[in-house]
C-alpha cells in the first residue's frame, strides 16, 4: 500500500514538473507560436494517458489549458481571452487532450488485458501439462498444489477433498487459517469461484456434486486471474483426477485379467506336462509292487525310470516357477557392466558334460561392456548351448560369436543340427512348445527358450533365431552396451 502511494506521489510530481518545465521553457526562453506550445502540451497529456492512466492526463490537461491561456494566449498574463479564435483553439486543445487521453488509456488497458489473458492462458496450459503427466491418483493429488503454486506464483495452496477429508498443501501453510470443518462447509456451499481479498476460492465438482475446494492464497504477488480462469483451473483439476482414476482402474483391471490369463495358462500347461513323467513313475512303481518276481536287472531298470522321471518332474516344476516369477516381475535382476567373455566361459563350464568330444569355437572380438545381470545371461547362454548340443549330431561343432551393433552387442550360438521349420521358428519361444517330430526324441520341457526370451526382454534386448531344416540353427540375442 505504501509503495503504491509513493509511486502516485512521484507520478503527480513528475507530471507537474514536466508541465512547469514546458511552460517555463516556452515562456521564458524559446518564443514559439501558441500552436507549437499547444502541441507540446498535448504530447505530454497523451504520454501520461498512455503510460499512467486517465486521471493524470485529465488533471494535467486542465492545468495545461489554464497555463496555456495564462501564458501564451493574448492578453498574456490573464485568464481572459480576447480573440474568439483563441476560444476555439483552447476548446479544441481541451477536447483533443481529453478524447486523446481516453483513446490512449483504452489502448493501454487493452494491451494490459491481452497480456493478462496471455498469462492466464500460460497458467492453464502449464497446469494442464503438469497435471496430465500423472499416472495415478496418489501422485496426481500430491502434484496439484505444487503445480498450481508454480504457475500462479501464489504463497499458499490448499487442495481439500471431501472424500476422506483430505488436505494437500503447498507453500506457507500458516497463512490459511481454516480447519477441516470450515473447509468442508465452504466446499459444499460455494456456488462458483470467487476472490476474497487476495484469496481465490475455487469449488471442485464431480458433475454437479461437490468434490472439494481449492484455495489459492497470496495471489497479488503472483498473477491476477479472472474468475473464468479460476473456474477453468477447478475444471482442469477435476478432469485430471477423473482421468488418473480411470487410468488406474483400467490398469488394475488389465493387470488382473492378464495375471488371471497367465495363471490359467500355466496351470493348463503344467498339468499336461506333469502327467507324462508322473504316468511313467506310477507305472514303474506299480510294476515293482506286483507280487510277480522281477529279476535284479528289471528292478534296476524300473528304479532308473523312476529316478529319471522324478528329475524331469523336478526340472519342470523349477522352470515353471521361474517362468511365473519372470511373468509377474518378481525376479530381482541386478544390472551391472559385464564382459560377454566371462559369461560365455561360465556357460560352457555349466554344460561341459554335454559337450564331451565336441568342438566349440568361440570367436569374440574386443567388445564393450554390456549392461546385464551376469547370472541370468549365463543362464540364457547355457540354455542356448545345451539346445545346440541336444539338437545336433554328436561331434558336430558349435560356434559362439559376438559383434557390436548400434549400441548393442549381439551374441550368437550356432549349430549344425536338425534345424527348425520356418513355420515353427516363432512358436518355439512360447512356453511348453517343442518342435515336431525330431525333438520328441530328446527330452525337454519346452520352457528354456520362453525363459530366455523373458530374461532378454528384461534387459531391453531381443532374442531371435535363423534356422534351416537339416542345416542348423543360429540363436542370437542382443544386450545394451554400457554408455560412456
Ligand atoms: P526344450 O529344449 O526343453 O524342449 P526350449 O524352450 O529350450 O525347450 O526349446 C523349445 C524347442 O525349440 C525345442 O523343443 C526344439 O524343438 C526347438 N529348439 C531349440 N533349440 C534348438 C536348436 N538349437 N536346434 C533345433 N531345434 C531347437
């Protein structure tokens, strides 16, 4: 308030000083004709109207008229006018000064109005951008108050929601002294947005039902907002809460549906896959229990069946659990810069028993480190090398190579085995899928590649195959290179 007064005093003094200056210069030193004086004074009046407003201009134009008459229109030194033409001149001066001032002031107001509207639009735009980023209701509600404070530059923001009597604040919380009861009453009764002093009160609604209240305090230090803009802010908040709510509902629904689908798929497949080893175990055990005597050799054979089939059962269950955990992202992976060479070595050590009498060619050029969980990638490599050994004739070579490709390292495992038919190449990555005829001779769960693909996906890489029936297969996966 005080500073405003100081500004006013300064403006009045400045206007008076310039007026006196003009009159003095023309009266005492520069002797020009009265028209020049009138035009100079007019310039001052228009300047005041354009910069500081109508009241300065009108007051100055009245004083200027009197001074003009007194000092420049004959008889000089009196307020009387002898020549009727000069009456006309002075009247014209006053009229032009007042009309010109009004026009200048209107132009000034319009420019200010346009600036204010632009600022309001910026506020709404900034707010909508910030509010539409939130993905869930909780983070949105926490983000609203700081976002409004940022765009309006107000001191304090309180967002109050009737549902659960929740209050979200930003800024100097002590400035708004209102308890929950006061807020609730106001939220339920406020018909439309209003300004009370420096405080904006905006009702929030769902349809026509009250939902809550937004208080913006200390707006003077920030931006001036019209009631339409305040209403628009209220609408924006309601819409963004509805949107986040809907998004959350949809995500929750989809996640539940997907997890249900995966669960039933898993149960179907597992029961089907478990049946084969279980049937074999049951048959062997029943035969062993029969009263008829079996010789030692036969007994051993049946016990071996039970032993092997139990191992398979065990592997099946372990892999199924692993797959389920990968599906539901319950597996914890630790990504760290890792060398491909070490993982290849580990994988080869893991399947050394399968690689007896095999030539394994490892061809690794100098490579950058990759961002990976070493244990999981070793698992993928082990699976690919095991498959290469399982699905190729004993003694045929297996090659492991790697190369850098656009920010990724691509690792390949190639064999000269039975190959995979083109129609089955995408299916083998599905869980429990095993390629037709040839692979039936080799035991497997059909889970290895599905697990491997899930692991590589989690690394933001890809796992793919190129293969020709009877010629061999190349399985390749990519891993991101460590930046910098
Ligand atoms: P599993 O080997 O236990 O059957 P995988 O998921 O590892 O399960 O592989 C799925 C199927 O893909 C295999 O059953 C086999 O038919 C085919 N396959 C995988 N690797 C190869 C390979 N190197 N050569 C030929 N066929 C392969």
